[in-house]
């Protein structure tokens, strides 16, 4: 099969390699579609250093079952499936409390986080455990299905962790792919006013056209607190940072009024931000965060798509064949792109 093998930072090689064989409880999936995540790009470019080589990246796949290993009961050849990238034991305390993303025996196919990193989906085939698979409803296309994992992250952050309520006035800082998915979930959940903040006019236009923003603000315009409070005189009910830079986190803390919930969602680097203790105490605002996904979140994302409440395919701006992956990498480095999809 053809696979994109990352042999070292900045050395991504297209190669013919043997098709992997599924072991016990494992399934071989022929990949139809895989989302290109920023973390894949960062691994390829050496921006993220926690990579062991060789790596087949790509952790947002959907495809068709090509073969099943011994003991697989939930799936058979020909089934259309969506893959959760994070495998889990199902037996440890965290798994049993529903937090499979905290699992002490976790593995990932193509992603990062746990020590056990298995080949991902920038390839024609991938093997994963049957507990990582979900049946793809027929009315969801493969490209949308490939975005189940990022959509599930948006649902988990907005609804499960921050408990967004119908009518809430919501501010999303950073309206790239994941920010747009947060906005789409907020819209589906009945957001009141929905403000998108981004430095890029391309991203702001997407916030309106795709994310359903009622207002957008230029992140570089200065005095953003005043602009937000001009639109929301009572201040936001929920602020979500889906951007990454520490400045976005600082803006989020600045936008709080009493009772505002805030979610540290985008930043993954180890930069510091400061809070005034007493002020934070009297605000009674709740801080949440969200990373990774769980079977519950995957299931809810599938339900949102199946019921046509959210169509994540709207955020796709580019599609490439696996053989064109180097062009996809180039596009990932450009500012004016949204979600990039690889169709092996
Ligand atoms: Zn991802
Ligand atoms: Zn576990």
C-alpha cells in the first residue's frame, strides 16, 4: 500500500509498504478520507518535537472495513466506519469513569499524547482496535465523517465541559477550523449572540458564512474588551479560546464578568498567564479546558451530523490525494486555508 512516512522532521516520503494485518480485536480499515490536523503539520515541520520516527501521521480517518482480526464482533468487511484516534484499555479507573482520554494504557493511531503511537491514516490502510470504530451513518459522507474527531472535541469543550446553555452569549477567540466547529456547535445548541474574534479577514468571513457568527471582531484592532462589551453590554456568558497563542488566553481572561465561564481550549504550549486571585474569586467564573476525545463525544458528534444539526464538511477548503501530500503540507502552511482533507 502507499503510505506517507515521516522519516525525520521535514522528511516526508511516499513509499510502498506492506498492508498491516489486524491482530486480535483489531480491524483493518481502507482509508477513504483523513483530516489533516495542525498537530500533523507541526510534527512534519519539527514545530512539535515529541515525535518518534518513522511515523505515519493522520488521526482523523474514516473508511471501509477491509478485514477483521480474531474476536471482532462489532464489524465486518465492507462496513463503513469512523475511527477514534485514541485507543484505551476500558479497564482502568479513568476508562471506567468515562475519561478514556486519561487512560493509563492509551495508544493513538497517528496522533500524539500517549507513549504508544501506532501508524496512522496518511496511508491506504490502517489497523486499529474495534473499540475505536463507529459505524458511519449512510447520510454522512466520508469527508464529513473524517471530521468527527475535531467536531467531537468542539462538542466536548462547549457542551460537556462548559455546559453551554440555550440563549448564552458566546465569544469564540480564533475562528480557524476548530473555532468554526465550536461556533457551529454553539449555534446548534441555541447560542444567543455569537461573536467570532480573529486577526485574519479570511477567518472572520468564515466565522460569518460557516460559523454563523452574529458579530465578528478583528483581533488586531485593539481595545477588544470595549468592542465586545459594546455588542454585549452584560458581557459574555461563555468565552472559548480556540486560537493557541497566549495573547488569546489573556484576551479571554480580560473579557470575563461575574459568572462568565471560560474554556482554555486552543493553547497547548507551556506559556504562562496571570490571574488576580481576589478578582477571580469574586467573579465566580468557572474555568474549563478540553483535550482529546472520548467515545461519548464521538457518538454525540456523529449524532449532530446524522441529524443535520452540524455539517463539518463546510469547513473543508482543500482536498488532496495521498500522492499529492506534499502539496497538502504546503497548503497547511498558508494562512488562507481551512480544513485540508487527504483522500487516499
Ligand atoms: Zn487533530
Ligand atoms: Zn484505561
